[in-house]
């Protein structure tokens, strides 16, 4: 008997894709849509095509330098490469304010975690942060700055492909591909990353960049509370993987959770454990932290700069 996915329970986390020993399960690919967007931009003369890359990119493409990967993305036909980590800075800043206002909150950054709440803990839906995810937040900012722009999100997450179909996100993100699909595009164009010069990716703070790993979002919200001098005692719990999320939500739904902020990451390790990653391992966390420390902007407020004005 053939196995079937129960869509009433599926949260699009991609765990089945990554763990299936036969490779019999695959996520829906939008790679042809991205190729179409590249072609129709006509070398960015018809519209500017922006790539928004997840901060977990710092732990991928281990055979090349990050700056070379950025050059490779531009060589594919993208006008500009932006960090989703700047969107994470935006989210941390406003999520801290929302948390203080409401007193209890669950994060909204991981679409699989949000879907899990909606399907399994409907009484907790009103506790989900109203903030857009970092991907959508930075994409919204780009499109408001350049109304004709087209945006492709590149990251480790299969659930993002479901998120970009949501009515609240659809206006801001035109397509979504994984790091695996980015590698396929690079291979198809015979682009040798190691032969390219290093470009620069520097839009975000340390705190925005560490969203990629479990606990990073919590650290960023704590920093945002501190920077804004908000009078609030943050009692967070960082849930690493869907089972940890389930336990925290069960306690919260019964009024037994001592924490007032739930960071939910469906993938173990956080985004660095996403099904669309090229690599999975403990080293990935160290790579993300190193990438964060290389940020020019050391505070969230500094990184946001003109965005906050």
C-alpha cells in the first residue's frame, strides 16, 4: 500500500523529504518560475530582480567563500542580493514591542511552527506574533522602496514555499527556492564559484544573522527589549525541533508554562537543519555564529538605521 501525506496534519517542514531512505518524497519546486523571472527581467532592464538569502547560507556551500556565492547569485542574473537577516532585525525590534504589549507571545518566523499551532493548538492562534517573517519583512521593504521589483527567496526551508502562497505574503515574494535548487541553477549555468571574486553581503546585525540557529531569535528579542529600554522581564523558551515545540505549546495551552515567549523552530538546530540545506551538522551552528560576529552593525538599531526612520 502506497504511503500518503495527510495534508490536514502536514506542516510542510520537509522532514519526510530529508529522511526518506528511498528519496521517494520531494517538495514542490519553483525553479522554473525563478528561471522565468530571470529571463523576463532582460538583464534587469524590465525590472530589478532581487535575491533575499536566509542567514543559514553562511553554513552552506562549504567549498566556496560566502562572497563568491553572492557573486554566483548575481551571475545567474540577479540585480541585488539582500540578507533576510535584516528582516530578522526588523522582526526582533517590533516583536519585542508586541510581546511587551500582550505579555505572552509565540514567534511567527518559522512557517512550519505557525502551521503546527494552527492545526494542533487552535486555541493558541491568537498568541502567534502578528509580525511577518524575516523573509516577508525585508521583501516588503524592498518592494516599497522599488515598487517594480521582483523577489526570490533562497533558503533552507520547504515550508517557505507554502508561506509565499499566503495572501499576507504573496504580494512581497514572487518565488522561493532552496539552497539545493540554487546549487542546481549554478551547476546548470556551469558557474564555477571558486573562480569568482568575492562580493559583499552586509545588511544586518549579529542578532539578525543568528536567527538561523535555535536560540538566535530569543537572543535577538532579548537584545531588542534591551535596546528599546522596554520595561519587561523576558522569560523565553527556545524550542529546538517540533517535539520541543509540542511540549511547550501543550503546557502553554493548559496555563502551565512558566515562560512568556516561545521561540518555535520546527527543524532541529533551527533553520540550519532545514530540509533544503546542502549540509547538516554541528559545524553549521559555529558557521552561523562566526558569520554573525562578522556583521559590521553590532546592534539591531544600528542595522535598521533608515528603516526605523
